[in-house]
């Protein structure tokens, strides 16, 4: 009798586990397919009461987003704000009505995104979503991602590495390590000398070799003791760094010295300098070479 009871309980337990596994698998398939079509196909109409509960809730700060219309409006920003979208589910698993999704989102910011004008920047961001299902519908979601990295990729928040990159560039220049300076530059860097500066005749200099031959080589050949002093770096938005400094040196042909105020505006992307703009006391430079 006892063995019969144990067998009965085992059968019931296995049946429950089987039902739970079937339910979980069904939830995961429905959830994955729905989000694939919403994001990759841009089909926002799938955010409806067939796939979501009427009170679908996104857990967020400072307040939750509740209801199908609000939920749909939120995701409208992603669909219209980005082009070339590729949304990939890296991994997904669940238990009963609970689902955990590891995802990757790629796209190019070409439209309005929560009031943010298009930057033309591409993003490649990963995150995790915890979701809850109810009666086969999506009832609740909470996203976890590194928003700082996301904003950095959009160029809204600058990379914290920018100032250290520019600092190392100036230090290399100070020791005459020009190869290291050039290595910090993007292959298509656009370099502009200040208007009125004699070296502005080649503006814009495109590419490290052009900068080397059109600017650095001329400075080295025409000036004695040319150096940059009192360098101060100022981190700015949109992956830009402003450097305020002074030029010291003596023009060889006239033997006239300079102590000129200058500023450099650097623009970076993915750890490389993509643009440079010089501002300098061009009158003092012009007087020195006369």
C-alpha cells in the first residue's frame, strides 16, 4: 500500500514538472517570437492585448510605465530613433511564469530618440531583461543595462578615457615620440590649423601622414626649442577634449621667440582622435616669422 502511494505521488510530481516545463517552453517561445517581430520587424502593433496584459508594467525609475499605450509609446522611440536595427537574444531561460533574457541591440541613431536629435552614431549594447508572464501574456518587464556606455556610444556622454588619451599624446609629443602621437590618430583624422596661421595653408590635413609632413615636420624644421607648456585638459561632451596651453619656441630664421596662448579642440571616437582644431595667437606667430 505504501509503495502504491509513493508511486502515485511520484507520477503526480512528474506530471506537474512536465506541465511546468511545457508551460515554460511555451512562454519562452511566445515571448521570444513577439519581441523578435516587434524590434527587428518594427511591428509595434504587436504590443496589444493579445500578447500583453492590459496593465503591462515596465519597472523603471523615477516611475513605472504602465499600460499598453504607454508601453507602446516607450518602444516607439527605439523603432523610430534607430535604423539598421538588429536585436538578438543571446540566451533565454525561465521557470513557470518567470523569464530571464540576455540580449544584444545594434542600430544607428538616425531619428528622434526620447527628444534626442539624431547623432548618426552606431550603438552595440547588451543587457538583461527579467520578465513575468500571466496566462500566456507578457505582464511585467525590467531591463538592466549600462546606460552610461549607451550614452557614450551615442556621443551624449564622453568616454572617461578621452582625457587620458590626450594626456598621453601630449606627453609623447613632449619627449619627441612622434610615432606614438600619430598612433593616437584615426586613419582619417581631419586636422585644422588656426585661420591666419602659416600652417593653415594645408587645411584640412587628412590622415596622420599628412599631419606629420604638413605640420610636425615644418614645426621641427623652422623652430628651435618648440614646446607646449601649461597644458590643462577639460573634458567636454560629445567625446571632445579642450586643451588650453601655451607655445614656446624661437623661429630660426628671425631668432624671434614666442610665448603664445593657444587652445586645441580634440574629437575622439573609439579611443582614436578623429578631428583636431587649433586656436592660437596668430598675430604673435606672424610677427615672429617676419
